[in-house]
C-alpha cells in the first residue's frame, strides 16, 4: 500500500506526522517507561489545541520547542532501528 507523499507540509502537519510515528513506535513497545515519560513531556511542549494555543497541563514543560523536536526525532530513529516502521511508513 503506497501513500502519496506531499511536496510540502505545514509546521502543524509535519509535527502531526512526527507524533503519529512516535505513538506508533510506542504502541509496538519500542520505548521504555522512562522513554515514554520524556516523550510525553516533549510532545506536550509542541502540541496545540484547536485554537492554536499550547495544551494546558498540570505537568510543567521541561523542554523548549527545539529540544522537544530533537527528542521526538531521536525517538523515531530509535523506532526505526527496532524495525517498527515498514517501507511505506519509514
């Protein structure tokens, strides 16, 4: 099953793709519990509600946006190294 790859993505669309990839890897057991806690905090730093505002949480943001993106991309690489993604989703 081939998925058409768009020529460009908005920042929100690109973030959504990263988060879906991380959630997929997490659902397949690619991360430890400690990894999952860090990933949750990093994703919360970047996600926005339907009005474009940061999602409010009782858990303090420990990461800036750049560091949170670096964490998510590292998690995707870890998922790739564990064979979580197939050729269509890599």
